[in-house]
C-alpha cells in the first residue's frame, strides 16, 4: 500500500497524550513515558496513514479464514505425502525382504531358481 502524503507535522491534543500516558503508566518506565509524544508523532507520520487505509475487520476476518483453509489443506497434503513416503519405504523394505528370501531359497537349492 502506498503511504499517504502528510500535509505537515501531526499534533496530538494534550488530553489524548494524557489519556495515553495514564493507560501506559502502570506498564511503562517513566523515561519511556516522556518519549510518548515523540513516539506518537512519529507513528502518526509513518504508520497512521497506512493504518487508516486498511480494510475493515470483516475483510480481515475473511482473509484470515481463507488463510486457515489454505493452511489446513497444506497440512493435509503434507500428511498425505508423508504417508506415501512411509508406504514406499515399507514397500522397499518388503521388497528387500522378499529378495533376501528368494536368495536364501536359491542358496538352499544349490543356486537354482525355484
């Protein structure tokens, strides 16, 4: 997505900054809280335009559901390929076993094929 051009520096109202500070006060170090106005302004310039142009929750939910379907199908395919590989491995093992049995029969019959 292209970023919207800023028409100038974005200023947050003091009441919004105070409210954000109160929300974060219990979880943030005081020296980090002092940076909040600067961080919010940087976020507003760099990320807010993108945030405001994003699709709504319904579109996001639909995309998430589609990704989950694809993920489930991919997992199913992975399991099927793994099962095929296991069957092939067992078939080779069984083939080796049959080959050894045939060899033993040949040895036991003096080298002649039964």
